């Protein structure tokens, strides 16, 4: 999840001696979140399309602060964002500097019911057939972040979107 907030609206209201409609700020932040969401969807790795479909936004107000979030609730999203295992630890450029993932260093085994056979073949995972089915040994994957870069690479645009919407409303007032 990536998040940003707009604070200081209360100070602006006092300075202008008028009430700035918080719904306007929420709409501005929602538009900025949509922009970041689009950038994240373009950057997200696609297998089935589920991850792209589940990059979501949420905007909420706490007091005089508006918080916007762009996130995914798909389990594989975190694996793509931060990587896994030794490969993820060795290759995690462009992840958020505020994140401190901990990587499992030992390979792990996954039952065939939990993975797509085509993926196992594409990644050349070592497999072992047992009476309980096929198990694949996984050594991790490099990070391929999509959320953090979507915000970081578009900070200027996010600020411009929010500023433009608020300025438009202030002119109207």
C-alpha cells in the first residue's frame, strides 16, 4: 500500500476566513489517487490480470486531513512489490525506502494445487513427485515494484492535480 495525505486545510480556511469544502479536497485527492492507480496498473506484472484489476483506491477524511491510498488486496501483490526469498533480498531496487521486508533465506516447497503448472515450468522450478502429489521447490523472485514507483514517479503530477482542483474551487469562492 502507498499512502499520502493533505494537511494544513484548517490553516487555509482560517487565512481565507471561509470554509473550504472538505468534499472538494476529497475529490482532488481521489483524482490524484486515480492517476497513481492508473500508473500502478500499467506497471503491474500481468499473468491472469487479477492483480491489475485489484489495484484499488480509498480516500477518507480524519479531522482536517484527507488521506488517499492506492493498494492491492491480492496476495501476490506484495510478492511482486517486494520480491521473495534470497532473490528478492538481492534484487529489490525501487521499493519504498520506508519498507523493511524480511526475506526467508531457505527454499520452500509448494504443492501443485497452489500453483499453475505452466508457471512452474516457465520458471523451471525443481519438482518432486510424492504420493501426495507434485511439490515444487521455490527459491524466491526478484522485486518488481509497481505501487511505490507509481507514486514516486508521479509526485509532481499528484501535487499538480490536487493544487489545480483546490485553486479552481478557491477562485469560484
